C-alpha cells in the first residue's frame, strides 16, 4: 500500500510531460512531516523536487555587513585584547592619567587592523573559490534536453554528465559510465586525504542503458535525509514511480561532491543532495579560533597577573581613598571641591592604580610576539635545507609554525602510503602448508621454478626433493587471487597482460602476482569475469560481492563456474564462495585441516617478521539450495532502509564459515626513502613516534 505522499508524488510525476506553463499554480510536493523519514527524489521532475535547495555553496564566514562586528567579536573573545581595550579606554580620561592615550591606541588599532586584514583576505579567497565552483559549467539533462548550466543552478532530480578529470558538482547516484559494466573511479583527496582511486559502480539495471535511455530515466531514489556520514548511504532505486522493482544503493553507487572523476571518460548521475545539504556540506563547521601553545600560556599568565592586579588595586585604592578623605576633611578642607565627595570620586584612585600597574602586562609584548613569529617564519623560508623542491615554495606558510614545530612531543602516523611507497608486490605465498618464493635460490614467486612447473603441469603431480604437491590446489589458490578482488582490467596491455585499475593496492598486487605466474585476469564485463591459464580461458559469473568491512576483516565473492569449452553451451555448474582476509578473521572459520592450519600459521608469523603484509585465502562450495536461501536473505537486507549495515553484516557472517583453507599471501610494501634516518632524528630530538595501522 502506497502512502498518500507517494501517491501524490506519482500523480505529479505522470503530469510532467504536459506543458508546465498550463499549470502556473501547481502545488509543490509537501515535505515529510517526519524529519527522519526517507527522502524521495524523482528523476527529471522539478515540480516534485521543488522544495529542495539549489546547488549554490557558501563557505565564507562573513558578509560585507557582518565582517566588522563579527571580526571584532572574535578578536575580543581573547582576554589580552579585552584587557588592552580596557586600559586604552581608561587612558582617554585625563583625570586618571597624564599619559597620551595614543601610546596605547596606536599599537592596539594596528594589531586589530592586521588581524582583521588577514581574516578578510582569507575570507575573500573562500568567496572566490565558492564563486569559481558555483559558476562552473556542467551538462545537465532536463526532460530530455541537454543544457549547459552553472553548477549553482543544478537541482535535485537533474541528470548530470561529468567528464574525466572534472569535480563532481553535487552528491549523485551513479547511473552509467563509459565502462560497459558501469564502473568509474573517483579521487577522494578533498574528503579523506587519500590519493588512491576509489571504485564506484552503477546499479545493474541502469549500467546497461544507452545515452538516450539514461537522459530520459524516470526512476525514484528513496534515500536518507541529508547527513554527514560520507561512508554510508542506505538507499534504494525504484525503476519508476509506479514500479515495485527496487535496486539497493550503497556508498558504492554514490558520487560525492568534492571528488574528481578519474580514469573514466564520462559518467551520468542523478543528483540527490545539493548545496550545503551534500555530505561534505553537512560536515562543514565554523573554523574555531586557533591558538598556539605559547598563546595559550600567555593567556593564562595574563589572567593570573590581572587577578593579582585587581587585588593590589583594591588594596591600594581602599587605603588611598581613606587617606584622601581624612586629609581633606581634617587639615585642608579649603582644597576640597564640590565634586570631591561624589560617588565616582572613590573610583578615581583605584583606576589610577590600575593604570599605573598596567605595565605588568605590556602591550609591547603582543607586538613583539607577532614580529618574532614573522621573523622566525622568514628564517625558515631562507634555510635552503628546508626548501621544498617539489612545490617550489617556502616551507613555513604559517607564521605560527615555528612555535608549533618547537613544541611537538608526539607524532601519530599511518603506515601505508605515508611511511611506505604504497607500491606493493606479491613476493611469497604459502599453499597447502608449503612456501613458494622463499627458498635459497629465489626470493620472489617469479623465480620459483617449482611453482611455475606446478602451474604448467595441469592436474598432474610433481615430485620434488622438498615437496610433493598437486598442481590443481596451486591453480585454485591463484584463481582465488584473480577473482576475489575489486580490480578492473583495461583494454590496454602492458608486457602481454591487461593494465589493472582499482582502488586497492593490495588487490592490484595480488592480481599482478597471479598474472606473473600464469593465471591472468583477462576480462570483466558486467558480472562475468574471464581468466586465462595458458591457452585455456575460464569464465565465471560473479553472483555477489561481499565487500570488505573493518569488523569482518575480509572480502568475499560468490561465483558460478561455467564450462570453458567454447563449442559447448554455457552450462551452469558449481557455486563457490571465495574469501580472503586477515588471518584472525579467516583461520578460526576453517574447520579440520589441522596440519595445514598449523603450517599456515607458522608461515604467517615468518612473513610478518619480514615486514610483509599477509592475507589468508579460502573457499567454500555451496549447493544451489543453500545459495537460493541465502540470496533471498541478502536481498531483503540489502534493500532495507533501516539498519542496513548491521543486517548485511549478519547476513555475510551467516555464510562466511566452514572455509577450506588454501593458504596465505605475503605482499611487500617498501619504506619510502630515508624513513629510518628520519625516525632516528625524531628520537634524538625527543619526539615520540606512534604508528597507527590496521
């Protein structure tokens, strides 16, 4: 049963092909009364989506009218500035001090002006950046017509075409890409600082649409209300407003604003969040006022000194008032004036005492500190050893960096891509309890003659002085590496094999390692993958991909094996689940095989001691009945709009068990240049280095 809101939206949608000019007063689709109810986005329907904001973004802190009061409010939020303002105001009264007030007002105005100028320039740069983004042109399709419009004029429900190397203008559901299987790659450096590419895949029933069909797409997206969870998108796509056919949507189908399309000629997307309602927009916060460690110490010291000043002012002021009153009343009454005993007369001596003691917190301190910060930064910039050759610029872009650098106690760092080169190579492996690529005469899989002979021998057994091993088990191991991944082989070739593209350097290393020894991942189209082993081509259908998660620490695929004989019809055969992951998430799900488990555990420890990245590999054969029951459970969990992540985890765990262990891999990721020497220098300087890694 459809809700009244759905029925109203469907009615509006069915009239969209009529002339909108005939209905100038057509009512807008009401917003959901429940703010937590899912958002409904109708493709190519501006009337149904009219309540959603446009795509104009604003990152500035100030406007022309709010700049002065807002900036002054920020500057006077610091205690020292308030203190100097108080002293400057008191000096305007000549009865309190003979000092020229300009001696305080001049440096105070100079400091405030310089700070305001820096804030104004920073905000103007933000304004120019916003303007450049808002006025960037994109191709948008509305009611079948392509338009070149500004980014700020994109609305929810528009079909947007993005070209390679272009920034994604809003949060969009990927509908189709230049790749046949609907896959594209994005760079998310603006969101998470990671420079490697992430894979995004279009839903199955839109990935194969033609350009004309995508432009006229009239589906409905049921998605959550705007939120800042950039790694979560529990939604579903409906083929049309009156259809009951759904496709689950996750973050793998969402192109986020601020990311860049890479290694893909073009992509079509349906905008679902625009403007400041995008994921990146919901994560924006007003930048706090940042103080260096010295600034915070000076602030605290100033407060303590001020409290001491107040105590002395009250003490001396009280004594002075008593002495003055007795002096004039008792001996020299003729010197008293008519205003002598007014109420404010008793404040004059305390305020004079405050001005006399104001040198305890001199305003020259602030001026001196700002000059010193600037000079320290200049000294760093002049140091040739600190010069950055890659960027061609100075090292100290921030004048406060010298203070921060001198007071660092701890450094927390990631390992992959930070301490290491993020260029990974499959060096060794353990298959059925036997190590390959780890002998006296070789230190690489490509140099292991026994392994190569096993792969070339088909199903025959090879006897060696060291091992007796079945080549089929070795083939199964490398088949798993070639299939269980998120890699896309391109049509371009290098050294006789396809160029592999993917978001995971580990997956690339495993696929390249399998290709190096003769198991080549040669093609992927939609849900069909091809593997070449010598002159034989094997074809598999990928039924499901169980994506990696930090809780499960593994990734799995479910495949159906087809006949590799091109003269025969593609006859379905066995269904197999292949999984790879961390040893602690894989080994305890393997039953039996005690001898292989013990040997593999020993080899994992050996590889880890060498600094290699390890993964365990296993498989599980499924019957058609088992897979059918699980598939229904998976579809129900994958299309759920509530607690989808938890339901999927439960669903994945229900089938990822009772593995047959094949072995483990060992990947080398070399340290970057001069990493050991740099760490040694940090330790000599008393800086403690912590490496945080998975």
